[in-house]
C-alpha cells in the first residue's frame, strides 16, 4: 500500500487552524453514557486513550448566551 507523503499537496493534518470554540463535543461510550467536553483536544485525548470503550463523538453547537 502506498501512502501519501507529507510533501504531497493532498496531505493534510487538519481542515482548519481556526478555533473550534463554537462547539462542544459529546464522547459517547458503548454503555450509552456520555462525556461532554469543551474542546476538540479533550475529546481527541479521551478517544485515543479509551477507544475500546467508546462508540463515537458528536459535535454539539454551543448554546448562545445573551
């Protein structure tokens, strides 16, 4: 299998470098309990360290405060 090299224009590590602070993230576990976090980095950390126990991650819009 040939992988895309880092210098290939099709290679990317992120879709945007802008802040994702408009969202929260719900990490859904296989036992149907949820963990809600405020940053993608937190969700990603939980995912990679607990994958065997997790189902998926949902992106949640933050409620606007007036």
